């Protein structure tokens, strides 16, 4: 068959306009429209819808990669029966991510093994799906990142880079104490996000023991004042999920 010269022109225009999905599939959609006796406007709508859908999907995958989640967790896979103090309607409300739009914080407090990290990643993923830019860091990794940036005289640049994220997840705050200089860097990080953008934190320590992490009582009090203001605080209580899972595995294998 002789190539239709119109196709070369259309292809050239779509490339120049940077419409890759339309460039790739406009002929297929044209044949489908013809087979269904669809009019010009219906074809144009289908073509534009296809491009928008592909762009939205690509953007979503980009946000998920950008978040750097250590692994995938979904909210629907969380077993709320493990944590009787946590009500599913409350989680469903948080998953709507209105707290991010309102620049509020989220803090999960509770002992190890109750699924705090699962909840943190799940809500971060939900935020990504709704168009928010999210970043995941453990508290230790964040502290190291800040400390290295300061040593290399690029701390202001790093702090500015955090501003592009509407939600930053900080996991495992409280497992290790910080040197005074590092604690001051973390204080600066959290202070710069105060009422500008959201953070979500997991911690195994109640607030009364946060001086064990940051050392200085006045700085700790000032930090807590900023973090807990306009914040959703969820206290998790229950039996360790990992402990229960271990017991079930032992029962299956016949171990005592």
C-alpha cells in the first residue's frame, strides 16, 4: 500500500507538540472510531482522553519512584484487628489526604511491631495516587543526609529541595538518640516545614521521652510544639503483629 502522506504530516505535528500517546495510537483509535461509526468530535475526544490518561499514569508512576518507598504497602492490607485503638473510618479519612492540603502533620506513636511503617507507606502511596509529591526517609537516613549536606556546605540547597514535596515521611524516629549537632539539623528541617508542608512520623516513644532523642529539653519542647500543632496524633496499642505472625508460623510447623 502507498503510504498516506497525511500520516507523515500528522506524525510530525504530534512529535512537535509532544503528544506521545496520540502519536503512538492515533491510527488505531481512528480505525476503532470508523468501525463504530463515530463522528469527528467523538474521535477527537477519545484521542485526547487517551493522551491525558497516559500522562496521568506516567506522572503517577514517576511520583511513586520519586517517593523512594523501601517496599510497597497498601492500606487495604492492614489488619486493623491487631490495633484495636485504630478505627478503619479514621484511616479512610486520612487516606483522602485532606491533611496534606491543609498542611497538617500526622504522627503514629506506639511500640514496635504494630504496623506503623505499613501505615506510613500506605498513606504515602495514597498521597502519590492523588497527585502529591511524597518522600520517604528513615529518621537515621534523614539525619545522615542533613549532616552530610552541612559538611559539604550545601544544606540550604538540600532544604530547598525538600520544599518540592508536599509530604515527607520520617520513619523510626526515637530508635536511636542523636548527637546535639544532628538534633539541631533535624530541628531546622522540621521547623522549615512548619505550616508550609506536611510531615508524617512514626515513633516508638511517647512525647515525654523525646528528650532521649534530641537531648536538649528546650529544643525538644520547641520541636514538639511545632510538630503537634495542627497535627493528627494516632496512638497505637496492641500485640505485636510480628509476634503474632511468629506464633502462627510456629503452630504450623509444630514448634513450641
